[in-house]
């Protein structure tokens, strides 16, 4: 990285060049200089390689559902992990160690994540629509009532209530952890963070047990389909959210977060709150109302 | 069965002839199912007929109202399928 003196900013004639000076990207044109707080990224091979890896993932999925042998495709997984790791390592280098993530960049990342959360909300909205479509005017094949005739629903006051308590408590503890980080007390932040991770693991274990011992499956009519699509999708989001929180935990332990600047952690916490709210919707609508 | 020269219809129509009325009439309007799709009406009348018989006995005449309704509304293959399910104890409704 060159350090540039403010007074002698002379451009090379005829072409623009990018210089990075601390927290600002400076763009040179032939007649003027523009300082911009935005992050003009270096050329990087990871997006293209990730594209190729995603092809491999898609090929694996297609072979899996068509029951073609996957033996020739297993190399896709370690390559995917490697590419993901390299790309994210580059981002962390640029953000934490090179200082490219100005306020503008942070707010841009936040906006992008909010849009992503809205798209996830739409995904769940569509499955809730499907549930209400079948539940509100039950068809004759299931006996014009909901839950369908002959289906033993799960008792909401047992495991689902426990799961609700787990997720709400984990939301509270992650908020606490975030606040302690902002106040600068990293040890309590770590402790409450570990509590959050523990609660989420308990939730995942509970859901696994419910799935294993349930009296109905996804192919048991429209109730089974709606129930397992919704709770299954939610479970995948919980697992993904937990992975995100774990990743941010590692970064926190490596002291890559400051008490003001920790965008990744904030976004992971928002994702966790989203997962919690979706579970509350699931609990009240599917488990309580739908039984 | 009890409409005679009601005054609302011309003399020669079947409305004034009880026997013709019985032969030529179809399912009556049910305000609970107002739309074109009458599958719930078919199902409801089928279930109500068998609940009526179960409660009141086979010889109770007013149960036949439900029977006429469902015979007019339901497709034959639905009624046959449900009859088989009832005999097997697999019909998805509480009768």
C-alpha cells in the first residue's frame, strides 16, 4: 500500500489508477482526483471459482435426487469449502486489517442484508400461504376439518413450548452478549455468547428428536407436507444461523471486532432474531392454532 | 308432494304436479354453499344423511332429504368410493 501525500496528487496522464490510502479509496482521473468512501475492490478470482463450485454442488444435488452415483462428485465439497474460506478470508483482510469498511460500506452491507432477510421472509410467507390455503377451507379428502381426520398432532404444550423458551432465551442472551461487547466487556460477552450457542444446539437436538419420533411424515397428506416443509425450512435456517453465530464467535475470540465496528456480528444477530420470530409464528400458527 | 296450483306457475308446468315434481326436481339451493363448486355441499349432505340414519334409524323419512340432495349433487364415483371406505371403516369423517 502506498501512502500518498495530499499535496502532490499528480495523475499519470491518460489513465486512471486506484490507490488505497487507509480508509479511503482514491480514484485518479487524468484531470482530477476523487476521494470516495466506497470500496472499490481488487480483482478477485473467487467469484468465478465459486461459480464453478456451485455448478458442482448443483450436479451433486441432481445426481442425488436421480439416484445416480455420487462417487465422481465428492471432490466438490472440499473445493467449495476452500473457495468459501478463501473468499471470506479476503473480505476479512480487506475489512478488519486494511480498513476498507467505512461507514458507507458498512451501511451498504447492512442494507444488502436487510434485503436478504426480506427475501427469506417472503420464502416463509409463501409456505404459510400454502398452509392457510389448505387449513382454512379443508377439502373433502381430509374430512372438511383441520387437523385432518386421523392425524395425531404434536402436543404444543410439551416439546414445542420448550423449543419456544429455548429460542427466546437464546435471542435474549445474544442481545446481552452484543451489549456487553459494545460496553467493552468481552469476557461476559463470551459467556453469554456460549450460552446462546448452547441453547440453539438444544433446540436443534429437540427438533431432531421430534422428527425421529413423530407419528406422521411429510408424505402424510397436506398436513404432513405443510408441517414438515415449514418446520424443516425453519430448522435449516436455525442450523445456518448457528453456523453464522459460531463463525462470528471465532472472529470475536480472535479479537477482530471492536466495540463499535462489528458488522458481521450485528448481521448474524439480526438473522438469529429473524429465526426466532419465524419460530414464534410457526409455534402460534402451526402448533397451537393448527391442532 | 304438496304444491298444487300454487298460482305462481302456469297450470301445465310440473310444479303443479307432485309426481312430476319428484321426478324432475334436483338439488335444492343451499345457502351455505353458494358458489359454483358444490363439492363441499355434496360431502356435507352425504355425511349428514348417514349421521341422520345413525341417530334416528333407517326408517326415518326426513333423512331422505339429505339422500336426495347428495344423490343429485355428488358424482357417482365419489359416492361409490365413499361407500367402500365406510364399509372398510376408513371414511375420513365422524359419522
